[in-house]
C-alpha cells in the first residue's frame, strides 16, 4: 500500500504519521483485513541484461509454502526512444500441463494464486523499483507467465 509517499506493509505502519490511520481503526481491522497479499519476497536476482527475478514464498492460500516468481524485464520502445519495463507475474504454483521437458510441469500443480497474491507481485515489483537507484523506467506492461495454462 502506498501512503504519504512511502510504501507501507501494514495498516499500523501509518500510525503517528500525518494522515495516518488511527489506533482505533487498526484495532478494528486486525484479524479481519490486511494489506499483505499472502506473499513474502525471499530474494531478488538481477541478470547482466537488467532482468530482475523476484522470488516469493506463499504464506497463505492453496499453494502455501510454495514458491513463485515474478520477473521485471527492461525493454526499449520499438523505436528505441523510450525505455519501459514489462512485469511477468505468476498465477499458479507449479503447472498442470505435465510437460516432461519442463521442471515446473513435472512438479504438478500445487495451487492457484489468489487475486490478492497476483496483485501483490505488482505492488512488490513497484517497491523494488522505487528503491533501485538504477531504475530509469516504470512498469508499463503486465503479462502472465506460461503459454496458455495460467488461470487454469
């Protein structure tokens, strides 16, 4: 969640700030609502070409305990005039296709991500870019991993 020009990870993180949420409100929503999408960023890995893989562990939902990845892919505009970033998000833990040449396919489908977990990948990717001094573009495209099997 974005609040007062800062990324926050909980409702309580706004307390004590101008325009922050009250303690009474936080007490009321504790246990009922959160801004945590059920993902925990475990690590980021950046390749020489600038592509950045975000590895998440699922903390809740069908695939709890499993891992998924999102990838930030820097790209030049077709005319080469403007740089932008494509974010490739996961929608599943594993894959039901059982393609024998693919490790993910051989592991089977552990579960689908919730809508909140898919959105949380975007939120975390924006946070990563916000603190990266080398980031010189923003996310302009979002695509799903896979070749037709996502959202199975």
